[in-house]
C-alpha cells in the first residue's frame, strides 16, 4: 500500500513539472536564473526588462567594425572600406533572442528541463547573439561607397555623321559589385560569427549591356533613305519649345521590319506636365491658343519624310486649313487619342528616325537598309480644283448707314491629290502611286452691314 502511495507521489510530481510550462505561459514569463548574453544577466527578468538589456547590447554591438575589401585586380584604387554594424544596418534580432532566453528550461521534457535549469543556475547558460541585416540599407550604403569601382555598361548604338554615314558604336561591358554574393556572404558571417569584427570581400563582376554590338548589326541600318526640313518662326517661343520637345521624343526611334510607327505612341500626351505650353492651333477654321501648338509641324515633317522613304502610310489626316510649313496635301494633323500619323516599315531591316531642331529648322531623316532598287522617288501635290468662299452678311447696328465692315477675309478652299512617282536611275517613270485626296474647305468671308442698309 505504501509502495503504491510512493509511486503516486512520483507521478504527481512529474505531472506538475510537465504542466508547469503551460501554466506559466498564461502569466508574465520570466527568464530562469543563470541565463546570460554578452556577460549580462537575464535571469528573473520579464520581456520588457530583457529588451532593455538587449538595447544596451545592440548599441555596443553596433559600434563593432566591418572591413570590406574590394577584389580589384587592377589595383588602381585603395581596396578597403571600413564601417560599423550600425552604419550598415546590422542589428539584434530581439524577438528571436527573447525566444532563446525563455526557452531555457522550458522546451524539453520534464527531466531535461529540470537539468537545464539546475545547470543554468549553477554554471550559467549563455545564449548567442542573433543578428539580422537590413539588406536595402546595406546595399544603399555600399553602392555609395563603391562608386569609384563602378563603371556603367554602355549599349551599342548607332551614330550618324554630318554626311549621313551610319556608324555602329560598339558596346562596352561595365563593372560593379556582385550584390547577391555580397549580401549572402555578409548574412553567413553574422550568423556564424555574430557580433565579432568582420572582414568581408566584395567581388567585382562584369555588367553586360542591354544591347550588344551584334544586336545593332542585325538592324541592317546602312544608309539615309530620306530627309525633309521645315522652317518655323523662332520668335514664337512657346511654339518653338513644343516643336523641340516633340522632336526630342522622336529622335533615335527604331522601327523593326513590319513594325508600325505611331506618332502619338512615341511622343505621348501633349500636357503641361510633359513641358508643353500654349501656342497657336486650328479649331474649326480659327486660330486659337492650345496646349502643344506646333506639334503638328513635327508630325507633318515626319509624314513627308516617310513618304519620301517609300513607307506604307497607315493613318494620316489633313488640317482643316492649309498650313505655311507644308505643301497642301502633305500636312498631317495629330490629336492625342483621336488623330495619329502612322506608317509601316516595309523594308527588310530596321528604320532609324533622327529628328532635331537647329535654329529655325526642323529636320527629320530616316535611315535604313540599302534599297534594292536604284532610282528616285518624288512626291507631287496636284491641285484638282479651287473652292471659292461664300460671303456672309451680318447685321450690326453700329455700322454707319451706307457702309460696311469686312469682319473676316475669306479664304478659298482646295481639293488636292497627292501621288508618289517612282523613277529608275535613268529618270524614266516606273510607277505612279496614289497617296491621298484632300479637301480643304473654303472659309467664308464675313461682312457686317447696318440693318436695312
């Protein structure tokens, strides 16, 4: 009977030890005596108190040094960067360290827990530092410090000369730190040697350009296909600026074989945010201020150059009136989201559009693959008929009796046909191609007269 009572007591004690961790979980956990970190006692402290200890440790660890050695075989620059844990963004992982501290004497079976607590109290139990790195902060810091070793990769490019030759500028490989390897190695070091002064090697790696020389060679851009220049009044500052912005957007545009050039897609919306200002535009036969005035001169110049380069016109609209910078039938109005200028690259190679402003001239040139056919192309605009303006009489009591006032000078309208003529090298006509038939409505003359007069 006594023996059964003894077994029961042992069982009860064991049960209490087994249940103790679960009972304590509902209360404010305290670290068992003897648990230390970096020589500081954590025993008997709750989470808030332990975190205060961690803060002081974090401050101390943050001052420890890290030496980065740059693996620069050229030896042109001193290859060492010295910093601290804190500066680069390495800090204590307080949550994990708290979990390590309270787990001592709690995360095993009842017997190992008793043994662990006894050993911690008698001999002490040291938990390791746990660190984590803010990779974004570390990379930002190191990118700034390693700028002297950085060399940007240069894409292969096309360059045109004053005499319209096409040259390929070869690509150049860049150089920079292998950030993935650097962050990976740094993370390993602070895991295996937490809180110790570190030495980390930063390896330089080659940076490949996005566009290689062989890529540009495949474009097969070898010669000037066409060019066209229009002039404008430099004294109209806003209009000049609008022309310049649109031209810069187009300059260097590449069109792949079979690809379609869209003026609106390349230039984008004409807004104040994009730098455009008010200048003169056509609205219902009237000249009024509007954002982006002058852009239509760019679209018209591109359109004429595309015609001369024998491109297939996909979309184009004339203005409501003839314009000063283009022959009737060769203008091309654009309105973002509504009217566009589009043409398809019908050559076997890429097309390159160069577009720039020089003083009062807007110049557009299209380069591409050498033509198989020898000869020339002419674009001709032919006036089919002229539309005489109507006269509108408006009664106005302020007009003197027997007199009249010319309120608006009328303008004749036009019907124009544009054709493309192909000639062989001897000058003989090979083919004639219809391009467009445009109608520019006449603008009525307005005369003010006195009522009954």
